[in-house]
C-alpha cells in the first residue's frame, strides 16, 4: 500500500447535481474524503446516500458539478475505468453474480488485473479474503446465490477488495443482517482501515456508523445539512433527535 | 378532435380532392390507390403501436384474411362484393380476437415473435390448402365492386372509394384517440402497471385496438382483392407485415399523422427507386435502420424536435433582448 | 411405414434439429448479455453458408481454409452490426431494438441478393456422399460431420463460459449488468463480443448445413424463426435447453413431414413457438421464477 500524504484530498465532490428521470436526487453536493479516513453518510431512506456512491462509481451520470479522485476527473469515465483508478463499490443489496461460484465471484473482482498482473498475485489476494472471512473459504465452490445474507455481504466486500482499491465505497453493509453478523462485518471494516484502505460508508444505523467513522455528513432530501467529526455529530442535538433516537441502540455500547 | 387535427384533416381532404384535377395520368392515380390501401392498415397499426405500445409483425395475415374471404365468397359462394366485405370484417375480427387474447398477454420481443409466427402460419396455410386458396399460384376472376349503378373499375373510381374509406377511418380513429378509450390507451403505453393500478382494464383495451387494427387491414384486403381481381400468397408474406410496420415507424409512431406521412413516403419510394428493381429492399432496410438509430421517434418526431429547438432558441433570444 | 422408415425420419430430424439448436444458442448468447432478441440471427446463418459456398466454389479454396475465413467474415459482420447500429443507441426502447434488428436482417438479405443474386447454391459434402447404413436406416456422412461440429462447438462454448475469465465476465453480465461494470468489466465490450460470438456460431451452422440444405439469400429468415422457436422452447437464455429443444423441434418436424403432410412442415416450429408462448413462456427448461424477471 503506498504511503499517502495526509491532508491531500483523495476524493472530492463539488456542487454535484444529479437526476433520476425528472426527480432531482442530488442538489449541489460537496464533500471530500482524505486518505486513510473512514467517512460516513447518514440520512433517511431516499436522502441521496446511495445516489452519491452511484455517481462516484459511474453508475449514474451527474448533470453538473465535478467529482475528482486523486486529481482525475471521474465525471466522464465509465464504471470500469473508475475501477481501474482504484475505486471499488460494494453496492446496496450485495449484487452478487448469483449463478456463479463464490470463487468465480472473487476472481471477477480482479477482472481488470487478469490482463496485467500474474495469477499467483491474484491467488494470494483470494487467500487474503479467505483470511478476512473464513466462512467463505468453506463455500468457495458453492453458487453465490445460495449463500446466507451475511455470507453474501462478506462475499460482496471480498469481491470489491479483489481489485485492490484505494477507496472502498460501502453501501449499507449491515442491512438485513443479524446483529452478531453485522458486528463481524464492522470488525472487518476496522481491520481494513488499519490496513490503509480509505472508506466511504453509507449506513442507516447512524450510531454504529459514527462510532466507526472519523467524520460524517448528514443528508436530507438530496442536500448535506450537517457535517463534522463523528464525535461532534454524536453530540449534535439535531442528529441525536433525528437519527440517534432511544430505539436506535448501536452494537458497540 | 383538436383544432390541429381538424386543420390537418382539412388539408388532407383538400389535397385529395385537388390531386386528380392536376394529375391526369391513371398510373399515378393507381399509385395513390395503393397508398390509400396501405394507409388503412397503417392507421390501425399506429393506434396499436403508438398509442397502445404493442407491436404486430403479423398484419399481413389480417390483410390476407380480408382479401381471401372476399375473394372466395364472391367467386365460390355467390356473394356480392359488399356483403362479402362485411363478412370478411366479421371473420377477421373473430380471428384477431381469438389470437389477441393469448398474444397480447406477451410483451416486447415475445409479442413481436408471436405475431410474426402467427403471420407465417397463415402464410403457410394459404400456400398449403390448395383446394380453397389455389395454393401458391392463387386464384383470379374476383368480381369488381358494384355500388348502385357505379362499377368500381377505373383508377379514379377506386381512388374515390379507397380514400373516402381512409378519411372515415381516420376520423373514427382521431375521435377514438381523444375519447376515454384513447386516454386509457396512452396510459398503457406509459406504464401498464400504473394504468392497471388506476383501474384501467389494460388487456381489454389492448384487444379492442388489436381487433380494430385487424378490421382496418381486412377492409384494405377486401378492396385489394376486388381491385386487382387476382390474389396469391406472395402478396401477404412477412415482407408485407414488415413494410407496414416500417411505414408507421418512419413517419413516427406517436401520431396517426406520422403513420400517414410514412405511408406516403414509402408508398412513393418504389416509384423513385424504379431503377433499383429488386434491390429496393436494400434501400428500405437502410432507411429503416437510419431512422431508428438516429431518430427513433420518426420523421414527425424529428420535425417536433427541430421545432422545439427553434422555440427554445427564440425564447433565449427574447430573454436576451429583455 | 416401418420402423426403419421412422428411424430414417428421426435421423433427418436430428440433423436439421442440431442446426436449429445452434441458431438458438446464438439467440441466447445475445439475449443473456443484452436482453435483445436479434431478429437478424438467421441472416448470420445464411451469410455463413453463402460466403463458404463462394470461397469453395468461385474462389476454389480448399474447405479447411474456407471454413475459418467464412466464420471470421461473418463474425466481423456481426461485430460491425453491433458497433454501428446497437452501440450508438442511448436508452433504446424494446420496440426500437426489435425494429433495428429487423432492419438489419432486411439489409443483410438485400446485400446477399445483391452479391449472389436469387439463385440457389449448394456446397459439396465435407467427405464422401455414400450413405452409411444403421439399423436399416441410412445417414449421410455429412450428418456425422454436422453432429461432430455441434459437439465441438458446444464443448468449446462450455469451456469458454466455465473456464475463461472473459466467458465468466459474460456470465456475470448476464446475471447482473451493473454489478459487472462495478467489478471493472467493460460491459460495452462484452455486448460487442456477444454479437461477434453469436454471429460466429450462426456462421458455423450455415456452413455445416449448406451441403445438405440448399442455400439462397432468403434462407436466413425461416432458419432464424425455427431457431428462435427452439430458444423459446428451451427457455430463453438457457443454451443447454436450446440445443435439446432444437433436436426436439427437428424430430417433430421431420416426423410431421414424413407421416402427415410436407406442406405444413414449416408450420410445426411456429405452432410449437406459439404454444410455448401462450402456455409456458419460460419454456421446458426455464424456471418460472427466473422467467418472472424477464420481460414477456
């Protein structure tokens, strides 16, 4: 992993507007991610969190504004070119290749690298993913569609890691998972950060996300309404009222 | 019927009345007769494709049902042409209804293939049941239409008959589009799910339009049989079904007028392509491909788009001035 | 008609059915990658046969050289078609796509008529024409060639899809296109490849059938329709089902022609097509659940 100069912005969005048909999904979004950070996006359903990730990874064309990654403009690039730059997106709902085996899903994660680097490197990375998620190794030759929800999430993260990303976009990794499993996933996310991966995290469970992240942005109907370090947000009255209500106990308490 | 439609209709009728005064050559009047026959079919197809969003690659079958029913009834069962015309409509409507019920449950590619398959089956039957249809060589001596004391034999009398029918069909269709049924149809094209949710019985409306477009095709078929007095399967093959769809698409699926524009253009094209002989099919394919790749909404859509761009420009210019 | 007569019909059904199966596989490959039914699929078969006949007949090249050249030429045509007609489209409707592939099939047909005229051509058999006798029925050596080529194509395809990275990427595209682009698969490249691949398969079908079925510029349409019937009967998007369904349709068709009436032979596949579409659109081998996701 290359050592990155602290303080240089890795990802920067400036005044991004995006539409789904006629509905404006993003209204002038500006945010940044520094190397080595975990940044989380919180907000209600439909606030635009997933849309931000989709516009970064090129799945959604933005109308105007600018998205830069280590200085390179992303706005005109196709998703596969963005992967090559070092961004990997774990989409909402896993989006695995159901009819393919677990190991093939992982190999496809390294699709871009098959033409350039040698296969033993890729094999090593597969072993690394199996180290992170030992459950996957046992199911290596099963079809991805037959995995349990937790295993599918692990595979989705593992597949994304196979492209050796500098920036990992994680969309709702805990969605639909039992608390135990969710905690396991979050442990791995912590490990990844310690390994030097920068992470932009979307999470419904605001307390869990903020307890992990360095900074956060709070979204409402396509706009960023509050931003700041996680500790500050956890104390913010507005955030507390709307997103950290009594019923929303986190798993790290 | 909106003012715009009334004006267009007036222009069309005026043009049709004036045309024979300037164009004395019976050959060209004959070309116009055929464009009229095609128009009957394409008006129905444009209702089906543009308004109900359904495709049919089997309309040659309905055209054939009309032609063969009229032909067989008048030559072998002693019917007069007019009763045969209406019997053909009835029969075609029944066939369309029966085939429409299962077919229109399908969508997109499946619907296209199912209608195409149906058209081919009819084509095979026309060729194979020799004792009724004369097989591949067809049959002739179909009587001409007698309306009162007028025998429809000259090109100009055919011209009057077919275009009167086209105008009637056009008025009926325009009224239909602007009725409750028309709005329901447009909602099907938009989103069938939404239409269903709003309480529109989409499958009923789809079948109604399908049957209506088959009836129009049957009318064209009957007239065709009595005009040329000889029919054989080769006039009712897949190429014909594709040709009428092409006419609708080239003109623009979004309105009946588009279908008419397309029918005129592609109806006149063979006259312009005389030197190409059989290779006109290459030109058809090429025109169709160009239109679909560059302006899928057809020529009418292209004109609308150019107009829209101009309006925007003039709006901008006005904004700058003020 | 005795047992050997029936057997004879079944043999000829298997021969022609294997061609339907190959055409159907071509439909499936493009459908899986793009959701498009390529109405021009049959024209690839016709072009393969016609180009091969020209190379062998007019250019006097040996079969084994002409074969790859013909396949390559049709592959190129398929790829060009995708680049020029499918690639430039922005969010096309299904109606647009249907009409575009129909227009392409008209163009291919017209081009073939321009190049070869309206005559019917035939290709010499790959080896001797002396029939081989099996259980009282006879088969032509060309039938053995056809079945051999089908086996090779199916094995190659199985290897390609199961064991190569590009093949897996194609399956990934079929399973989930946006996810495939997120792992770095260039989806547009895969779409191009799917057109090239199914053109190549169509060309092979056209070449191996040419010696026993005459070829002319109009041959593509009916082969395409029957191939599509096989694809639907096998469950659209299921290549294994397609091959099996191809054999079934071929056999039923041959039996119908031999026992009932040869006039209605060509209607068999179409009636099967309509019956499947009306009764069970997911086909024989498609699961109902998977079919719910498709756009009927």
